[in-house]
C-alpha cells in the first residue's frame, strides 16, 4: 500500500501537495496529519466530500511498503509502516541531506504545489474548480500571494494554469485572511507586549516569546503572520512555550536573514524565508538564548562604506566662487563636491554639476557656491552600512556622500574632525567602482599568433577576422588564452568574444564555409562545429602557406572540433557571494568582470586590428612580474571562489600573490561559509587535478582556506607521498582498470580526507555536496580500515604508516583464511579498495588486497542452486548458507574441484 504523507502543523502548501500527488498516483492514499492549521481545517470541513483525504483518526493499520512525502523530507510515525519502505520525496526545501535508497524531486520553487501542478499539466489531468482552488491556496500561502522573493516564474505559470482550471480567487482570499481565534488573539497580545528588538548587521529583528495561554491548542503561524504585518521587521522569530516544549516560527523578509538556518539549528526545518521547529523539552529562556546565538550566523555580514569608498576627497569652501567650482569640474570631471565651512570645519552642503551649469548659464559665476549648494550636513562613517548610504541618497537626493573619520579617531583636517576623509557615490553603491586607464598601444602580436597556431587553425583565425570586419563586429581572444600565448604556452581552448551579435557572426561563417551551429539566444553564445571539409574550405579561402603563416613546431595549437563564440558581457553582483547578473556590454566591461589582471588581456582579431593587444588593467605588467592581483577590493567579496582560483593559478604558473591581494583573501575567508558546496567542490576538484596538486593543497592550507571549509580540516604532510603514488596506478597491471573506471579526482579526494577521524570526512563531504555515490564510497573507507584492523589484529591501523608496512612481516594476529578476507572485502566498491591500497596500510594488507582483486573475487562454487534442488533440498535460506560454505571451502583450499564440492555437500546433507 502507498501513503501520501506530509508534515504536522499542516499548511495549505502541504495539503494541496497531497492532493496533487493523489491525482498523479490514484492508487495512493493521502493521510492527513493530526495537527492541521485552522484555516486549512476550515477549508477541508467545507469541501470534505469533494476531496480524497483520510483523517488520522479514521486510519486503520495496514501494511505500508511505499511512501510519497510532499513538502517535507521526514517520515512521521504511522501505524503499519514497514521498516524499510520505498520513499519518494517531492519538496521545495533545498539543502537537506539525502537518505540512501530514497528518490527525490527537490527543486527551487516558491511552493511544493507548483511542482505538482506542473506534473499534472504534463500528464493532461483535469482539475475540478474546488481542486484548483486548493492548489492555488497552496501556492499563494507559501509565496505570499506571489510577492516573496522566493517566488519563481514557475509559480506564476502554475497559478495561471489553476485560474484557467476554475480556481476561485474569492475563496482563496477568504481562507488566507482568516480572523484569529480568541486563543490566538490572546497569544498575539502576549507576544506583542514582549517583543525584543535586536539589530544585527543593521537588520531590525524581532524576537517575540511568551507562554501560551492555558488550554491553547491552535496553530501559531497565523499569529506570526499578524505580528509580521504589525511590526514589519526584516526577521521575526516567534517562540511559544507549549507544555513541555517550545514552538519556533521563523520568518524572514530579506535574503540576508536565513530563517531556515535558525530552525535547523534547533532541530527543525524550512527554507530561508519561512521555517519552524519544535524543541521538545525546551524551556523558553534557554531557547530564546539559543536563537540569539544562532542569529549571528543566520544574518549575512553587511557591506560597509569602508569597503567601497574613495579616499582623498576634493572639497570646495562655502565661500568659493561658482566659476572656480565650474573650472574644477571641467578639469577633474567630477559630478559634485562636498562644501566645507572652513571656520567650523564641517560639511555644510553639496554642490552638483547640474547646479553649477545652471548658475553659469545665468551668469552667476562670481557668486559664492553657498548660494546654489544643497545645504545640509549629510555624512557617513566608514563603518556605516551601504543601506544607510542608500537611505541618505534617497531621502536627501545626494548622489555623493562625504565620509568622515570614525568617531574618536583623527581624520583629514584634524583636530575634530569634521573634514571628509573620502566619499562614496552612487556608482560605488552599485558596485561599479573602477577607474579605466587609457588603452595602451602595443606591438603587433600577429607573428606570435601565427607561430602559436597550426596552419589550419591560423586559417580559421584569418577567415573569422575577415568576416567580422565585413560585419563591423570587433572580436577578441581574451583571458587565459592570451595569458598563455604571452607565456609561450600553446592555448588549450579557442574562445572568441564578440562586441555585437555573436550568433549572427557564427551563422555567417557557417553560411560561407559550412559546419553546424549550436546557439543560445538567451546567453548570446554560439558553437561552430568544424570537420575536415570545413577546414579544407577555410584553408583554401585564407590561402595559407608556410610562407604566410601557421606554426609548424610542437608548440603550435591543433585545430579543435568546435570554436566557441560569446557576446561581450558585463556583470554585477546583487550581494556578496551570489552568482552575478550578466548583460551585454563592451570589451572593457567584459574584461573588468574577470578575476585577475593577468586574465584581463585581450587580442583584437577583426580586419586590420588583427594582433592588437588590449591591456586596460595592467595585466601584462603583472604577467612580467609574476604576480596574481585582483582588479578591485571587492573581488573576493563578489565571488569567494576566486580565492581558490588564485591559488591554483599561483602554483600552476609559479607566480606569487600580490601583497594587497593576499590581504583581501585573508579578509574574505569567512565569506566561503556562504558559498554553495557545489561551487567550492568544483574548485577543489580542479585543484586536485592540477599538474602538482600537492603544492596547491599546501598553499590552500597555509592561507587558512581549508579551515574555513571545516575547522579541523588541513593538509597533512604525509599525504604528499600518497599523492605522488596515485598517477602510477593509471597503468598498473592489476589495479589499472579499477583506477581508470573512476575519475582520478576521487582518489585524490579520498586520500586527502583519509587521515581525519570520523565524522570529519563525512562533514567535509556533505559541506562540499559531493555526489551520493562518492559520499558512500568515501565513508566506506573508514569501515574498510576497521575490517582490515580486525583481520590483521592491529587495532591502531593508520593510513600512510610506513612503519607499519615495514613491520608487517611479523603479524600481530594469525593469518586469516582467504574466505575471511573475501567476506571482509566483498561489501566494498573496488575504488574504495584501491584507495586503501594507495594508503599502503601494511605489506600484509597490500597482499590481501592484491590477491582479492587478482584471484579471490572471481572464485565461485561450481555447484549451483539447481544442484541443491536436485539433491532434494527445499529452496530457502539454507541455499545461501550452503553456497557460502562451498565458496569458503574453495577459497580456503578444502576442495579444489566439483567432485570435492559434491562430496562435501553429501556430507552436510547426510549430517542433516
């Protein structure tokens, strides 16, 4: 039997998801939890006869072998549930660990109901108006009527489908705005009187705690909803003592406060905007203290003025003539200046270019600037938040805000000091603070390109150059390709950036020379796939010969099967550590979004510009000096994974981190906590596949990167010797096939984590969101070492122990039989066994592992189940026991042929 289950304190998203699952799985039974929110219960009471639910009180125990979980990933206590049911999860709460054997559909949408509505539409299933209305309620409640930031386009489309199916907005409105019960109103009043306001990272957070009125048995989420409407905090945390436990309801109105993190810390769950927890046995004062402690982790650090301000600000005196200010603006190109009262040593206003231009047009150049300035003492401090700057700009209309020194410190004008030490502008706030130096005229790099590419590839460059020139589209080689060319290394990939329409350029090339085009209009990218026929036509068109170009040496880059074209882009980060928003832009803006100066070099390719080097950000200078430098002070704040890329480049190229960049890395390390595990894992895997991963890992450890992935994580020097052995196993006569059947990075990853005691490897693997199979095989390594320790009698068996290997000729326990070794090793994946072999645990264990792979794992008894049946044995568990004993006898040399097996079998059968 199949049950459709959800969580207690059931809201509309949960019960609507149960309905959707019932439509998809008609044979399943949607069993309601005992605790259902009051507005949900009122809806069900009204429409009960039209809906397929079963109440908890009406459930009669039946064997349940399959469960469909919706809007939750936890199976509750249900009578009749088997010990190991088949479980399928449909949910929108991300970040929860998966359970072995379960299947999942977990996607980032505003409501789980949305996932069900999409599948209903895909199956062409028809909804009644009542069903459509319940599904609509599910989406509306979890997305705040499609207003929460977690709402996606998919939620909106699902609502549109439901309205088309007859969902009633009036009914939805009625049940989403239900009045509080008398008991809920009493609780609301208690909570409102006892609200504690916290301000963390400039975020107003309300913590409301109270003991529930006597006999209270209603749901609390509606009370929390009313409190949020009344108080309008950025974060609301409601805690209610209910008998011998505390109920937490958490809500967040901003991305910077993670309500789910707080709930999970207290044993609950949910997503970043809405979450809950029941702390059984908790007492209100202690739980409130826990919430306060966890909030410091749940609130993202605020970006401060100090991180984006410009130091050394130009000011003008209130007595300066307007004509003098106009000349300053003409000379420096500034849009405004703080106005200073020199006697009082304080900011008294701001003068803008617009005001100066208007005054000059009215021939007011001789008047003091105080006549036209925006009066006011509007300033910020370096420690102020960016939100404070935005508030001032919006309220006062100032596009530039002077920055004063922190109170208690001395600043620009001494002694007070009310003189500005810097300024922060709208451009700074938008994250676009950069100064573009003029383009540098460089020597022609055309000969270098010709030497570095094969004749066929150089011909491609020539025809692409000519075609782009005809379309008046500037095109470029950029980034790592240019860097490697200048370092004398053959380029590995061929990517071309287009200022214009990349897809149109590739389609024109395909029309002329053939080849397939694969484009993505949304991203402005296209791939041009080339075969031998296309290269022949291109070489003919370019008339390439040994005299006019094309490298012939070993360093010449070979012709690739496809070439990538991408439209030049600009990007900006909405918040630290987030993935950037990308828009079409110029080549300057495209290069400015790169990680390091040595990756900001470009070579223009179109027409007469072929071979022109562009270096806006000093990349060639840093390349010559051998240093890794970021483009701006917020680079690692925007994307902390650049920390790992900086180390990889530094070690690969033999460069050094520029001093300021190293300081920025140190300051940005805590931001790694906010980066998804997948992104960090990808960088770690790239580090482990470098030509010398040992140097990369040592450097990551020295910089403190590994400790920010887990406080006990590090690089162990003894691991280097094992890393050095790993590549040789690719061609090992025995273990080579095992090594080649798995990505090499698995062995580096497993060996890196091997020295650490549980639960560190599991915690690191889960933090990095490793794949399920990888996690299982990684964790199995500890179990394998335990099994080998028992066999060898060495309870202190440790990885990398060269001493144990040397002393292994003197066994600390009797030599185990081959059947015992096979029984111990059989449960483990071959790559887990190879990892143990790499660790070189002892000579004795190495021999066991080698013989298992080479001989023992292939041994099978010649007698089969058919033989047992013919011998008169009834099928059952005894078959497995007999066959296992026969296998052990063959492994241990007790029998060597079929006759011996039959004799042994007859002896056993006779004894029975």
